[in-house]
């Protein structure tokens, strides 16, 4: 059974930064692509950022230039560095991993393609 544990959420003022961590119970290089999603109250869960098997990355338009996804293979951890945060970034952030084989550059953006999910971490950005 794969476990993903997120941490690093919290309350921050607009313009501030947070770094989310996702610790995996298995080697992350065996679980990619991996992604970060978020869900705001009353809204559907949406793709934020992803990292492919080969290490390429992709971002939602709303976070491009502000968020960075990265991986530390030695710690089996994936990170989401969030800078220049806005009130509209407020949501529960989830880490997710796929089940199955994907091409080296593939980064799914649909929640349906991800089999493993963390419990989520709350990010609140005040104006």
C-alpha cells in the first residue's frame, strides 16, 4: 500500500511563500508521474503541478511563474514551492501518484489518472 503524507501548509499573507512537502512510502522514482492538486470550498479538485517520470514539469496557467514542483530522490519526497501567493490560492492541497506505466514525458492532469492520494494540507492566504 502506497502512502503519501503532505505537510507544510498554513496561513500566510498575500505575497508570501510556503513550501509543501509530500513524503512517499515508496521510492518516488517508481511512482512518477506525481502531481499536486488543490480543492477550494465548493469547487472541484484541480491540477496545480506535476512532474514526469523523466523529471519534466508542467503547471496550471494560474500558478505558472509562481509555483515550482521538485523532487528529492534521496528523501522520496516531492515539493511544491509556492511564491507570490494570492488569496485565490487558498485551498486544500493534495499530493498524488499514478498507478501504472506512463511515457517518460507524460504528466496527467486529470484526477482520474491518479490512484494514490495524500490526506491534504490546508493553505490559507489572507489579503
